[in-house]
C-alpha cells in the first residue's frame, strides 16, 4: 500500500476554546505523512497565539479580515500539496486511526471517502453514538445526494484533483456548502466510498452554523438551484422530479415558519413558490399548514 500525502484543512475563527483539541487530534494520527493547514479567518480571540504555539508542525494562513468558512477552506485547498485533502472544523476532533482506517478500507478507486461520527457536547461528553441516520450506501450517486446530505464533513477525504476540477466550495451556499460540493463531485462523475466506522466526533454547541432552521432551509434551496444551474445535463426525469419535490417542500416549510413569525408577506411568497414547483401539492400543503399551527 502506498502512503500518499494527506493535506488537512482546518478553518478557524474565534474557536480558541476547542482549537487545541482539534489540532492535537490531527497530529495524533497513526497515519503519516500529513500536512496540517490552518486558516485563521480574522480571529479576534486567542486563536493566533494557539496556532503559533505549534511552530512548524502546522502551516498557518492568516486572513486579516474574515472571509467565511467556504472561502477559508478554498484558500487552504489552493496551497495544499497532498494527493488527498481532508477536512476538520476547529471545534471537532478525529479518532487517532481516522485516516489510516479510511485509506485502508476506502482503497484507491474512490475519489471521495467518508465515514460515520459521534456527537459530543461542549465538554466532550458523548451525546449520540452515531450521526448516521440516512442510507449506509457504499457508493453514493448523484441521485442519492439529491435526496439529502449523507456525508459528515469532518469524516471526508477528497482527491485534490477532483476538488480542484469542480472549483472547491461554493461560497453562495453557506452553511450547506459541503453538500453543494458533494453534489458537484457526483455530477462530475467522481466516485464515493463509505467506510462504515465511527472515526470522529462532531461537537454540538450553541454556535454551530446549522442551529438556525430558516437559514438551513434557505441554504438547501440555494444548493438545489446552484447545482441545477451548474449541471443541467445531469437532471433527467428522475432527478428533475426529486428537484421539484424538494424545492416545493422547502418553500412550504419556510412559508409555515414565516407565518408563525407573523411575516405574512414572506410566508405568502414561499407559499406561492411551493405551489409553483408542485401544483398538485395544494391539499398536502394546506394539511401541513394546519398541522403546523397546532404545534
């Protein structure tokens, strides 16, 4: 088995509370060789001094002003030299054998290798043993990914040639930019491989980007539209049906949320779009609205 260089990208903004644990979990990997690239995205806390304390064990890129996590990751990708690129956010951690297990079981035919993770709290206590709730499909396809994001960013390794070919992370899709990337890779024909093992920990706390429901719903809409516009030729009959089904559902959910927030104009806007994408869903939408009003 060859030992390709793996570039690890860690974007960080004001995450001094968790940063040591994240970096230490990378440096403790049983697999070598690795290069660790940390992008300090305009932090104003102790992040800078923590990064400098690692010396030449990591490479630090400084953004004087915050650019956002997608742009920060893309800047790290641009200077990476590894055959593979792996991602870790500054508040998450890897198990020591994460990279070794994935390369061993993922084999060389895959372009994207991913696995399972657990959920921990701010102090590191396990909240949930497994994040995996969707299909455990060994080789995900574009159609699979249109149904939802089944990958956990902290577990993903991608060939550098593949990620560069699709242009990296789409900065128009936060906080669902990772899903947009997986869809782009699948649409471009790159191969996914799921390694059925728990190899890291996702830290759940009040500052997670996915904590705002309306923001996540809008992000999903952005992803669907960006992918539909970027790869129109991969949307056949089945893909088109999934696209319209989910776009309608997301607008319906936003319409209900906005109505609960007394934002009637915005609610009406999303309601009209929900019906436009799926005209025959009017009765189902009314039932969903009635059900939501009882909650």
